[in-house]
């Protein structure tokens, strides 16, 4: 799901640059997992 979200952001005309900052997966309460990710987005038409 995260990779699809990133792809959609990259194809958006609202952002000139999408830089993923890493994806991590860690155990969470109840035996499930938590996925965290970071992004740096540059708005189209903004400063480079």
C-alpha cells in the first residue's frame, strides 16, 4: 500500500519531487506490526 501511495504522489502534478526517507516495520502490541515511513515533498512551482 505504501509503494502505491508513493507512486501516486510521484505522478501527481502537485509535487515536483517526492523523496522517500525509508520504510521500517516493527512489532506492535497484540502481535501485529507497525509500518512507518517518511517523505520529503517539494511543491510544484516552489523553490528548488
